[in-house]
C-alpha cells in the first residue's frame, strides 16, 4: 500500500497548491497523448498495462505473475516490458534471466523471469524500444506493460488499474491515516488526479475477504463516475522455497511451515512490509523472532554480516530472494512464495448502483478479453 510521510499529512493544506500543479501536469500529458501530439508507439500485438494511480505496493508484480501463468496455460508467448526500477543495465534493452545480476536487471524482473522461463522479460526505461527490439527479433503473442498506467509513450489495448483499501476507503480504520483518494503528490501519494481513472478498463483491488463488504460500499461511492468492473484479490502464500545461490531457477515443490522450526528472522525490502509480515506470521502461526525491514528494492550486498550474526533461519519474500541468494548466508534461507488469488467482483452496473446479477469472476472476464484481443 502507499505510505505517506507524516509530514505529508501534517503539511497537506500547505502542499495542496503544489499538488494541483502536479496534477495539472499529469492531465496535460494524458490530453496530449489522447490527441496523438506526443510521440508514442503501439505494439502490433495485444498489449495490457498493469499499473496504479499511487506509489507503493498495490500488487502489480503478483498480478503480472498471475497473468503470465494464465497466458502460459493458453500456450501464449508473453513478453513483459518493464523499466526495472533501480536497475543498472549493462546495455538496453536487457533481457532478465537467471544468472543476470539483480543489480543489472532489477529484483522484480529477475523474479518474474525465474518463475516464468518461457516468458521474455525485457528491462528498459524506454519500453517502446524494448518492444520494437522484440518485434524485430522474436515477436510474442502478447505484451504485458509493467507499471504502465502513466507510461503513455507505449500504447495499450487494456488498462488494468490497481487500488488498495487505503486508496478508496471512506472511513479509515482506527489508527490509520485518512484515505489516499485523490491526494496527489506532494500532499499525498497519487501520481495523477482521479480523472485519470477514466482511462481504466478494470480496477483490481488488493484486500482481504473480510474487508470486501465494507470496500464494496466505498467503491460504489469512489468509482461511481468511472463505471468499470472491479475485482478483488488477496495475496495467498503457497509455501516455502529454498533460496539457492547455485541454482535460483531450480524447480522444487514448495514446503510447508514445518521446514522452519523454532525462531526465525524475517528479512524484507518491499513496498508494503506490514502486509508481508502479516502474511508470514499467519503462515507460520507465530511471529518472527526478529524483523529486518529495509526500503523497497534494497541492495542487500552489505547485509550479510548483520543477517549471519542473528544465527537464525531466514525467511524472505520472493522478490528479495533473488538478491539474498548471492550472499551465501550461513543459516538456511527460504522465500515465502505468494500469489494473487481473485475472490470477488463487481460489475460496472453494480458500481453505479444498478442491480446486476451478471458478475463474472476475474478469470472469466480475462479469458473473454483475451479472446477478443487475439482474434
């Protein structure tokens, strides 16, 4: 979820004029892109953008992972176009693959490439350059545009926009800050004003099943002006995988919580550490002895001594595993693998207050969209 700095909350009234200017800049970019004034490239094959309106961990990478799995079940060749946040590629575009250092291609692209060896994960801040390269060398059947909602220089056929409960909540839970809704940088965490949501084709909302009844009412209020289907998903653990420095792509069955007995340390460098900690604690049925919480996309190259000194088994996220593997830790290290699971939906008609009995689940909706795009 998006994390606002305490000063953003305290100084929000003073920052509001700057937010208005920042938001106007985003609106101008979209207006120019719609009119074809700015330079853009549209892949000749279907392209689906997975993006969000705010910064932070709304689940883009797990959703991309999910879509890769679904497309592969259909026998489709898929290419992911990603900027590779924090990466320092030796050349551009760069294909992420096991054996490529995460410092070159980025942790999330490497994780996706490791999990989906048949997919092509291309790293390039200029996604259109990577797409053109693939069109000339090995054109895929389908493009997935990672973090693409604001990347307007690459055309797409479908915009999947991710939200979380803090983006849409009407009444925040006790102890939680006010909703992120329409709080644009620098007063808030939104990259664009709410009007940008008119370009969405569907909303994907990260939440827990018990939160869905309350969120449905919030969505009816927040998204009434943007009648699109909305689908809820949660992060579901599938088991533990050993973090292996010699063979990060080796396929082994996930193990259960019994693989780690007694105390353990949880190491993470992700955008939503509190959610990951909750998932890990629930999976094991006990809290970690120690939590080492680092900034998103943290470079762990200097952390070996700190982690080894704890003398505890290590549990991390799949995204962090591709970097911790290179440390050759002295104690066993496992990544808790999680995947997106869609569990509820709302039709566009239901969002606008009209009763509707036709609420397709996400898989049904996605398969129909693919069928139309690929025909």
